């Protein structure tokens, strides 16, 4: 039995880019959202072996600590020519300083080493797993993806993470060149293009009151 989010919600992230996107997605539903960072909650160790389990670890930890429903995302980029790397380790490739320019350069270096110079050899997809956990251990979980190609050099300064090198299928601009509305805005303003927006649409259907 699915459960609705009716009042206050903790967004279990310390990533300002993710926090901004999640707040924008939640805003039309009238849900009051406070971040784990604002509550001073510790970041749990992400010991799962896939996106879904890591999202659950973060949501459950925040729900137990705050005694409120908690909403968490685990997402990353999966590069086919790199056997799925960096995958669940996408954030870790950027290191403690969150240097995603260096992480993108590392991906490019590895692609070149494998001879992945043409678009057909540079396919990748973003994955987003979303989990809402309640203090009584009830969970709601969804997952979605968006497919694309990796470009070099990176283009655009919008978004965050690997966005500047990700060109979604069917589009001429990278996520780094798109506005927030274009990337993750939901209809009627946007197309719900990003992995996180697509996952959120699934979650909204089961957990949120219609807009």
C-alpha cells in the first residue's frame, strides 16, 4: 500500500545542486522541505551496491534521525565504454573537493585510452533512484534513467556534476547548457527530461497530492 507525503519532509542530501533541484520539484506540491544539512544530520556511509540501496540508506538514516519522512536520491552516470563506471561511484570520482572538472577529464582520458572517439562509442546514461523513508520503516522507491552521449570539451556552466559533458539523446545542447526548467522542469513548463525529473514523476504519482 503506497503512502502519501502530507506535511514536512527532510531532503536527505548535502549536495547543494541536488537540493536545489529537489526543492524545485517539490515546490508545486505544497510540501515543506528542510535539508539534512540544515538539520545538522550526519551523512551515512553509502555501502550499497546499486543506486536504489544507497538512496534507501540515506533516506532511512535521515528519517530515523529527524523523526520525519525523508526523501533521498542516489544518482550517477554510467558510461558503456567504461563497463558502467563511474556508476554508483560518480561522486567519489570527484574526490573530497567535489572537483567534477577533474572527474570529467578522467572519464575523457579513459575513453581516449579505449579508442572511444566517435559518438557511437561514447554512449552513457544518467540514473536516479529516489527513496522516501518514514520513521516507522515504510519505504517508497522508484528509479529512472536518461540516455545520451558524452561530448568533449564540456559545454555550459549550468547544472552540476557531469552535466556539461552529457548530451541527452535527441537534443543539441548538453545538460550544462540547459536552464533548470529545460533540464528538470515538469509539464507544462518543461519536458521532465532529466533522470531525476523522470524518477520524480513516478514518485509523485504514488506519494504526492496532484498539483
